[in-house]
C-alpha cells in the first residue's frame, strides 16, 4: 500500500536523494524547481486541483504538492550498530513516543548530529508516516530506523554489544555530569508517562535537564534534541 508525503522541503529531499524514488508527483501549483527535479529523476508529473490533492493526502497542509511513495523502509538493529558515524556509537531509542510531530523532530535532530539510527516499538509508538516525513524535513530518508517488537529485549542485546543505556527522566542526574565517552543508546520516553518501568530497569544511567524556571518539563523532542547535542560533543570533540 502506497503513502503520500507532501510539502516542498520533503519533495525536494526525496527527489534529490537516491533510494526513495517517488512513484509520481502531483502538483496543484507551478513550481519550477520541483518540476525540474521530477523530470531529472524521471518521475511522472500530474497536475491536480487543491481539493483533489487534499483528498489524496488527507491533509490541507500539502503546500500544493505531494508525492506518492512506497512505505518507508525500516532496518534491522544490527545494521544501525554496524554504521558508526562518530568516535562512539550513538543510537536513539523511543519508548512509546506517540506524537508523530515529536518523532519527526527527533529524526531531524538525529540527522543533524549524525546519529547511527533511531529505534522505536512497532506498537504504541508513532511510526513512519507522511506527517513524520513532513516534520522531519527529509531526515526520514537519511536516518536509519528500526521498528522492534520488544524494546526491553533490544536494549539487553545492545548492552551485550557494548552499549551503555542512558534514559531521560525527570529524577535523573544532570545530563552534563556524564562524559558520554562510550557507545550510547539514549532512551526518550512517552510524552506523558516517561520511560516505562521495564525499560528503565535496563538503563545504566538516568539523566535529566535542569529546570530553573517555573515550567517543570520540556516537550519530548526538545529534551531529546538537547541531550543529543550533549552526546554529540563527545563523539565529535573540538580539535
């Protein structure tokens, strides 16, 4: 079953990248850049009106352009482990993160810090959808994702491979107190409930962000972004 992705940044990304070639591009506006990229990639172009494009995509936020694609690919966890981009391995694991906007933002930051991949559960977790694709601004095509049945067992397997599990939770130690000079799996929990008990039991460290103002918490993807850059400093130290 095919999917629709939409928005200029998303279409620009998939038409410029090798790998996730669209089946067709549908335009409700004239856009010379997208039209040129589609022709260079030999992707069929179809011109439709905005109402039809809204029906096709199920959204009014398509910016007048959409691409029909095959479902996004997921990878085995071992493939993520095999591809270390920095001095240390770095994976992000999502424990029932449900908001697709949060997943898209996590993927975008994961691309920015050259994380080796993102792991999430097949159930009770946002998956790779058109909304995620749009929010990720193309990172859904550049960051390898693994969908697993049992996140606890996956973390156990990663520990056997030498990874240290760092969970993010409100009552953890200051995230700056760790050096992150080891292969790391950063675990981000559910937007409301945080990390589940079984997953937390697998964590070697639990870290938190200091909150000095009146607000007691941050959005999950914002917290994830800050923590990812904290880990990035160890993987790509200043010369």
